[in-house]
């Protein structure tokens, strides 16, 4: 029998180190991405909380505006009623004055 010949692939001595450093770099990059992702998630959560607070303030302002509009409408109604009452009273006094002048003694001429 003939002797066995083995053919192997020669690998440089630094090949294993490169492979590990590539894996290590990928792991570092993955960790950096995880940290950045966590940071961005915290920022998003903070922005959502800020947005919710702004929405609540806007809702509160809108409700206050509605209440003020109702109060303004009521005040306008009161003002119109008062103006009509004053106008009626002025007209009544004008009629009384005219009637009093019509029944009064004419002033003497000198």
C-alpha cells in the first residue's frame, strides 16, 4: 500500500486572532447600538411624556375657553337686558316730563 498523503489548508498564525478581533469588534458595535437604542428609547419616552403634558394643558385651555365663552355670552345677555331696561326707563321719564310740561302753568313773560 502506498503511504497516505494528507493535504491540509495552511492558516496563518494571526488568522485566528483576526477572526476573534472581528468578532470582538462586532460585539462592541452591537453593544454600542444597544446602548444608543436604549438612550433613544428614553428620549422617546421623555418626549411622549412631554407631548402628553402639552395635550393635557391644551385640553385644559380649551375647556377654560369654552367656559369663558359661556360666561361672555351670559354677560352680553345681561348687558342687553340692562340697556333695554334703561332705555325703557328713559322713555318713561321722557313721557312723564312731556306730560308734566303739558299740564304745567305757562311761565310768565316779563
